[in-house]
């Protein structure tokens, strides 16, 4: 009896020419031989030659003691079976049928299985634990399950030699381990000789009896794990220069792990402390409290960060990596002095219609879903939320978590991932915020406490009464009532603050302003308006009003008309025409009133908007014909931060030429001029003609030079005087607002007990 | 594969087959009563005309529809297996048109010289044409592995062959044209028992040989590499697949002209009814299904505008093209969902 199951003697392999010559290898029964080497080194070619998919170009392959040339197809197939990487999609074959094809060499003319054959197939099923998927269609199971079925098929063939080509590719770690441990057991129990190619060295190291290293058109080394896995050799084989090779694991080949220098902030603490702010309803001021707390913690010297698992908002912020998160979280991150990161808001919902929202996961658009679809799907997003939280947790000391809406929406409470559900996952304490300005603060706070489950109630360690107008001393009775009835301490009474930070979303009060001041800017209130924080900067001017206008008669006599960004350009353009706003805008434009379009508004100013890929419902819509540009909607969403300048400004805003512009772009179309027109913002992001200006840049007004230039031009035009000297960059302005916010909170809240809730003494 | 499902599907097809046969015997430009049919088969005396209609016109035609329809579907099944491509069939790949072209050439050349080539000659020349078209498609399939390009090339081949055939028909002697023209549109009319004998022999041989291929075909479903590993002689299998499918397609074309879409649609219909692709079931099922469907279509072709006959290809096209489209859409969806 030979001491090997498979042997090659002077074997030459290759496709159309010789790739590797003179290969002599031996595989013994019960042993596992692995082939390692870089991509394209010839591992698969060798396996394909052994399994006769490629012609032998020279030399001999022996199975047991017989040359394969002298054996019939059937004889060979009784000795050797294989599992390849190829992606099979047989129609209408159950897994059981696939497994049973392994009996092929043993059956008669028509391939009908005898009872004996069926028993062997049963055993193969048992050995691979595939009985539960046997009756399912092969095409309907997962990659990992398929690989198991293919292994069962190979076992069914009762081979003496088993050949596997990268059996673990495309599998996750669970299936990887599953398949490999089965292969290992198979070799040991059935005395099968196994030959397999594998990419994962750390696995090869622990699994192989013999390792064959292939590279440079030859067999470089063949031997035990200790012989082949030498650091220098592996580095040479794969051409690894600088990378830390100890990541592959230590022992037996290198003794100790080299210390990887980690980022200092990652090593400080394993897990951050946390506190969650929930509200009795939306609009109670959670976002501001979170922002303020973030700032207070930062001022105390802690590294803090905001977190909100799921945010529903029209306004989004683009991070440095080009990912979308809620604007509120970005604002809160800036309060912490941190760069906004996508892990601060893993899920963002942007309403696109009455019932549907764009679902953005980890900063990327995942799908458009109806509320119902999302409700069914949201549980699947828990891993994303947890992963984001954990990532953030490694970066900071304290995480201030913001809830959403009310934690006591009884009909929606199952599968909650934003309020108490999230608090349970993270195991954190909660502060509950009520809004006294809107009235009914006792009902809000006590009612919410009442509706919560006992274990949820326990998480609430303090109440906050927000937006209190007047002298807090007058509310002492109120505090006593809340504390006796709610059995929770009132942490503080926060006064009503007139603070200008970025608005969360459509809930903003700004929409209802209708007072007209010396300089009157009319923003068209599109139904799907988005990213309208662009206009916050005008708050700095006493004499400038920004009004949101829906009807043409409300336009009155504005000094400037602005078309803001929108989620659905074509839809909102149709709305403009329905409302006859288009005629009104054109009329004002013809009288010399500046018209400014941003993003979607810029697209509307052009001649035509085409939607060939059906991103917004298809078709083509005529624009307002104020700028000689055409827009074509595309599938790709462009998200990027922008640093450029105003190249040329025609008309009244001539003064802002050469001014620096910072901001960001987020849109799905490309806009190109079809006629002579001046480039407005750099990189072809905007164009202007006369007193009509269009640009893709959100935040274009944020620089003081630009905003004061514009206001001044408008004032000069109407021969009014407006004070523009004290204007600062919007970012500096906001910074001041954050300071006011933090100071107010520090004064009104019991920070010591909040620190205790966070877990810091 | 579920035994109970297979049995019920086969039972349904068999019952349908009997109903189709009965209807086809009775219906036509002359209606024959059920009693008369029984009488004819029982050997009792009936009107001589009725007897002739049934025995010499309708019965041969029915048998031809059964055998040729079955062959066509089977040929389609083999081609789909060979190319691992769900939207091929003898008509789509231009094999039927290739056969049509050579038959037309032979007919015109020989008839003009006063020879009558007879049925066997027709089959031989059709087979030659089928192999020619198949060879062309094979060359393309080696060069490009893309499914749709293969089908497009097949359709183009079909068009070229049809164009040349039309050209020949245009310049042929008048006396040949009528005959040739009818045939080239596809029709089962004018079958006689002599033809049936030859058809039967060819069909039975092909069916048996194909059935014997069911074991390797079964393994081939997992792709060439695995099939080879299981001990399938790939070269031999491929040669057999090509020979059998071409021979069957040629036989159909020689006797009935090109009949469209039966070859593509039937295997899919059967597969989705049986919910298995096991060849040992699929081969007889495709054959029976093809028989029933062709019989049904021929019945329609004969009767809707009776006494004028519609070409059977028109009927099969109208009925089966939607099926083919549904198949393609479904495949796309599946591919997309993966």
C-alpha cells in the first residue's frame, strides 16, 4: 500500500503556456495540504489540473498507485471529489438533489439511486448538518449554506482525495470556521487526503499538516507549518514591506506581537460614560439641551460627543468623509469642538413625501421607504446603531444621547430604537425634558412617567423644565408637585433662551415670521424645502427680515427673492407654477429685484430640467428661464465640502467678487450653461447673469464678507442704511451663541448630580 | 423533486393530450361526430369520405404534430442544457432557418431537374443545414460567452437564412413556389403515412438516445467542472447534445417547416410546473408537453379561419412569445434579487 493518496511527479501546469514546471508533491491519507501564495501564483491552476479541468502539460498524477492517464473517468471520480469557488445557479434543484449528484459514478445507466446510495447521501447530509435545508432550492440558500451543501456533495462521492479551491472565500467568519472544522474532522475521521488552496494565512497556519508555498512560477517551499511560516519568507512571498505582520497572530511562527501604536484617545478609555436626554414631545428643546451639555462637559475638560440613533430631518450636514448626518448632531459636535462624524447619527430619515422617506444609514442613502416599510425594517438596523455607538464610545469620554419625539408613543413602542429601546441597549440614565412654554408641563412630565414601564421609569433620574419665562423662584411649588407626584428629582428650570443656532427641521418657528423690516428677503417656501439653515446668517442683522413665502401675493415688494434647496426639484418646480409664483418671480426679476437660487433653486432658475434616469419621477420640466443653464438629473448623489470663491458677480452684487466661499454641495444633478454666462462660484458650481444668481453651494452666505456685501448692496439699491460693521462670520456667530447656551445651562441645571448620572464622581 | 407533483403533472398532460387528439380528429373544415369517429376506429361502416378524412388526412397530421412537437421541445431542452442559457431554442438560434435554407435549395435545384428527393432526402438536407447553422452559432459561443449576444447572433443567422430562402423562392419556377412557400411558413398539412413512418423512426431513436443521456445531463446541471469531476465524458456529452438537438430540429423542419418558440417555451413551462430540472422527468415531460402544445396550436391553425389555414408559426408565436417574455423577466428579477 502506498503511503500517499495523491502524488504528482514532474507535473507541468498552465493554461496556454507552462506556468509551473516539475511539481512533485505527495498528499497522505488523513492529512491536509494547503496551497498558499499571492493571487495569480498558480494555486487554482494546479488544482484545476489535478481535477482534470486543465490538461496535464507534462508529468504524471497518481491516485493511490495508478497514473490518472490509465484510469477511466468513473474510476477517477470514485477516488477524488472537489469543491470549487464557482458560483453555481442550477435551476430548480433542491439541495438534496445537488448532494445526490455525488453518487453519479456509482449509479447505473439512468442514474437512479439505490437504497444504499440514499443511505450514503443521508450520511453526507448528517455530517454536514444540512438536513434542515435539504428540501430547499439550492438557489435560495446563503453562500455559507451553499458551501456546506457542496461539501456534502463531495463527501457523497466517497472520495479518497478531496480537492478544495478557496472553500472559505465570500464567507463570514461563522461559516468559515464551520466549513474548516468540518474539513478538518473529515480528514481525521474518514482518512481522506485533503488538498486546498487558501488565502487566509492565519487559518492555513492552524489547519495544515503540509503547507505548499507557490510563487514566482515555482514551488518555493513545501513542508510543515514551522518550516514554511518564517516571517522573512512570508514577507518575500507576498511582497509585504512595512505592514505589521504580527496582526496575523503569534505562535508558532513569530514569538511575540509587536506593539501597534494606537491613537492616544482610543487607548484612554474602553467605553465612554453616557447620559440620554428624552423629551415629552418633539420641539421641547432636546437638541439645544444636548448641545449645551456637550459644551458644558467640554468646558470642564472632558471629551464629549453627541449621539442620536435616528434623526428625522430635512436638513443634513455633510461630514469630511462626504457622508450625511443630521444637522443637529453636526451642530452639537461643533459645540464639543469635534469634527462631525457619521457615527454620531447612524440613521437619518429625510422625508421625500407625505408617507415616504429617504433612509440614510451610516451616511449613505440606503432606500426610499414608506413609514410602514421602515417600521418593519428598522429592527435590522440595530447592529448599525450599536456599531456606531461603540465606535464613538472609543473616541470620547462622555456621550450625550438625544432621544426623539416622546418615549411614550404607546402604539409605536415595540422595537423602539431611539428612546427607551436605545437606553436599554446602551444601559444609560435618562433626563426627561418638558416644555413649559407650550403649556401643560405637569401633564407632559407626569403623564410620560406614568405611561412608562417600571423598568423604563427607573432609568429617568431627573426632570428638566425647559423654556421657562420669568423668575424661576416662582415655580417652587411646581417643583414640589412634580417631585412628589413623579417621585423623580427636578434637575433644573431652564429659562427661555433667544438663541440662534441651526434649526432642526420644519418645526422651526422661522416659517411663521411675517414682519417686514428695512431689508426684506423673501424665501420661497417650497413644499420640500431642505437645508434652509443657509439663511440663518441674516439673523445677525437687526434690519433684515427673512420671510418664507408660499403665495404670490405674500411676496409684496421684497429686496431679494431666494429659491432655496429642495428634495424634489421637479415636483417643487411644478408647485411653483401651480401657485403662479413663477410669473411673480419673473416679474420682480424684470424689475431688477435680485433672484438668488441655491442648489435645487439654482436648478429651477435654468431653462430646462431633464430627468432621464427617473430619479425624480422622470420627464423634463421647463425652468424659470432666468439663467441660461440646463440641468440633467443623475443617479449619483454628489456630497462634498466646498472651499472656493466667487469668481465673478454681475449686477448689484458686484461687490462680492473674489470673496472666499465655504460650504458644501449635496445634489443629484449636473447643471451646465448653454449660452454665454458668467461663472459665479468657482469650479462651475454656480452661474449668474444680471441680477440673477445661482449656486450649488449651501452655506454660501456664511462668510461675513459675502453676507455684508449682499446686505449692503441691497441697502444701497433701496437707498436705506443698514449697519453691517458688527457682522461676523456665521461660524464665529454660532460659537458665541453656543457659549451663551452653555452658560445658561450651567447656571440653571444641577451639574453635579448630572455628572453623577453620567457616572463621573 | 416531488413524486406526487410529477405524477399529477404527467396525468394532467396525458389527459390534455387525449382531449387534444379527440378534438383534432373531430374538428376541421368538415365536422365529424364522435360516433362516426368511434365507428371508423371500430371498423364499422361509415361514409367513405369521413373515413378518408379521418384516416388519411387528420390522423397522420395528428401523429405528425405529436411527434414533431415533442421533438421540437426536446431539441429546445437539449440546447438550453448545452448553452446553459434559458432563452435558446432551435428557432431562436437559427437552426430551423438553416435547415429551411438547405431544404429550399435542394428542392429548387432538384425539382427543376425533375428529381423528387423524397422524405429521407429532405431530412438529410435539413440536417445538413441545421448542423451548418449550429456550427456557426458554436463558433460564436466559443468566442463570446455572453448569453444575449449568442441569442442575437442566432436570430441574425436565422434572418440571413430566411432572406436567402426568400430570394430563392422569388426566382424559382412558378410550379415550385406554391409548395415551397407554404412549407417555408411552417405547416403540418399534407402529411401522409409514408412521412409518418420516417418521422416515427427518427423521433423514437432520438428520444431513446436522449433519455439515455439523462444521467450525464443531470450532472451537467452543476456545470462543466463538477460534471467532469463526477466522471462525465464532457466531449462525448457535448457532441451527443448537438447531434440530437440538430437532428430533431432538422426532422421537424424537413416535414413541417420552421415552427417557432415551442422549443424555448415548453421546457420552461414544464420546469415550472414540475418544480424540478431533473432530466429523467424533464425529457419525457418536455416531449409530451411539446406534443400537446403543438397539437393545440395546429388545431387552432386549422380551425380559426377554416377553411383557410393559418401558418402554425403564427399561432405558436402569438401564444408563446408572452411566455418567453415572462421567462426572461423572471430570470432578470431573480438575477437582480441575488
